[in-house]
């Protein structure tokens, strides 16, 4: 789907306890057309919520971050693709990406590869025994390999978006940026953050925002401010 307005770029993360709370939030955000459903809601009505949002003509990003042996990832993706999802995330390891692409088949679901979570920094990677090097360099290399494996796009912070966009392999691919925080709002557990304007300027196609909207006294006003900033 072509991006024609700031509203096409904003993805609101429905990181809420259950589907009824998520639908209540959707009712409060008439300008939003794209929603993310994460792993936390999988056991509290997440897939039913995805169906409901699609029935309303809205776009759905299922953020499952699948990671397993290829046969399992392929089977899981094949099942999830039946929900007519717009985006589905998997970890960016090439064998995982290839399996997800195979499982997706001819469904329109776009496979997005997670590079390095925006809640992690170099010290976290050290603790996980991830190879040495600058986080940005690792993210860009993981993005390149994910594109080569067939990913339709990647999940990366705005701090790496420009370098990813410069890759020849990134032509025609999506960059979706979480960890986005409007100016003056708390970073929470995110470590590699940026404002909506910074993310788009760096080359992101979409930004994902959850807590700054969900926890606001007036969520619709926060959405309006984000859309104005991206415009």
C-alpha cells in the first residue's frame, strides 16, 4: 500500500491487557488506520482482535517476532498468513526469514525482520554473548542479510535507519521504527529512541508508538500531534 499521508506512516501499538481494552482505544482514535498487536496480547484475544480490525477496514501488524527451527517458523507463518495480516515480524536470522517467506507463500502479508531490539544497547548484547562491534554496524549487517533472505522490510531504530536505507539491498524494502517517542515524553525501557520527525527524516517508512499514546490523558490529541510533526 502506498504511503500518501502521515496517517499511513503511524502504527499504534495496542499494548493493552486484552482485546476489549484495545477495541475501546481504537474507538478513541478515529484518525489511526494501522495498529500493532504484540505477543503480550496473544493469549488474551489478539488474533480475534486482528480479525475484528481487518473487518473494520484497518491495517494490522502482528508483532510475534517468530524464532525457531525453519520447519516450525514456516508452519507458524503459514497459519498466521490466513488472517490477511499486513505485517508479521520474525527474528532477522536468515534461516528464520527464509522459512517465514516460504510459509507466507502468496499471501499479501509482508515479512519484517527484527534486527536488534530498540530496548537493547551494547552492554545488553555483551551479556547475550553477541559478537563485538558497534550496535549500528550489527543492525545494518543483519538488515542486509535479512533482505538477501527475502525480507520485505526490517525493524530497526531511527539511529540506524539512514544507514539501512543506503544499502543497495534496501531498495523497495520497508523500514519500520519502534522506540519512537514524541519530544518531552518518557523513554520507558527503550534505549535507542527518536522523535517521529527524526525517524521519518532518517528514512523510516513507518513509526510505531504505543505508551506515549495509550497512557495519555487524551490519546487522540497525542496522535494529532504526532501526525502534525510527521507532516
